[in-house]
């Protein structure tokens, strides 16, 4: 499925790299961004209610707090 998505995206001159990483999403995103020296992290936002965010947290919020590079958040 990931191969199909990558094949159908027009990335111009950008190189697309696919990786599957196991772990806590926010931690792994930040670690990968640091390790690979990302210029930018782009993430979606699901729109949890305040009570949902309180109990389950927000991966996007955690990445925003911990990332050492800019983070662009796209509303669903």
C-alpha cells in the first residue's frame, strides 16, 4: 500500500524514502527527524476534543513540543 501511495505522488525533484518504525509515534518521529536532519516535519491533525486529548494525548502536540526543526500541521 505504501509503495502505491509513493508511486502516485508527484514529488518533483524531491526524493521519497519509506520507512516503517516500531515505537511510540511522537518519540520515533522526533528521533528520525534528528537523525536524518529533516528540514521540516509535516503532520496531520485529527481534531480530538479537549477531553480526548487529555486522556490519550496528541502525537502532533508532542512532536511540536520536542522537535528541533519546524513542524507544519495540516488540519484534516
